[in-house]
């Protein structure tokens, strides 16, 4: 439920419909030109840079149910009705991947799953290249978990990968 933007080329804003999207999920555009989670049909437009949810925050390292901006009610798109979509390249760390990615070698292509996540199984067009294998990711908060920092929490048992976006 997190995306760490290390470097991005294009961050565009698009209208979002009445759907939940986690930051870091792969997204597509529907016939109404609204951003929706990628479900296997059509073309992946990019990576969601915001969260729209009715039940939990998807900010990196934030426990489910906690939100720093109470007025948003877990919806980072609420004020504008727009969602940020990263595309045209970039480098990211994320916990939004299928379990098969954990055993994938660095340098391998990653593809879009029907769950809007990155996967190693070959299906369609390559979306990304794996640049760092699955593991703990430092949060920048002093602690003892990794590299002198506490590990960043999130999905996939708090495991992150790093990748170069190809689309």
C-alpha cells in the first residue's frame, strides 16, 4: 500500500471515478476517461501516485486506519477529484507486487497482474524492470531494523522492491 517516488519523469493528473485505488497500484483509463485500477483489460496507463479509499490510508509506513489529514477521510483525491498518475519512466520502490516477484532476479522484466500489481509471470507488455529484489526498506526514522533505520511498513509483510518504470 505504498509507493516511494525515487525519480519520476511525468506526473499527470486525471479524473477518478468512484473506485478505491491504492498508491502504487497500476492503473488504466475507462471509457469515461476516469482512472481505475488495472484489471487485465486494455493498457496500463501508469502507477497511481495517490490513494482513494473509504477505509484506510495507503501512505508509506502508515498503519491502516490512521490518516494525518483527518478531513480527507483516506481520500487524497477528495479536494480536486483528480489522481496523480506516474508514467513515461521513473524509479520507484513499492510493496504493490504479487508474491512471485519476491523470487525474481534483478534485471528481470515485470508485468501487470489482473490485481493491478506488478508480477513476474509473463503476461502482455513489460511494465518495469526489477532493480532491487524484495526486502526491508529503510523509513528514515532512526531505529535498528535496517541500515540504522526502522523498516518501512506496508503490504507483502513489509517487503519492498525497487523498479524502473518502462511505460
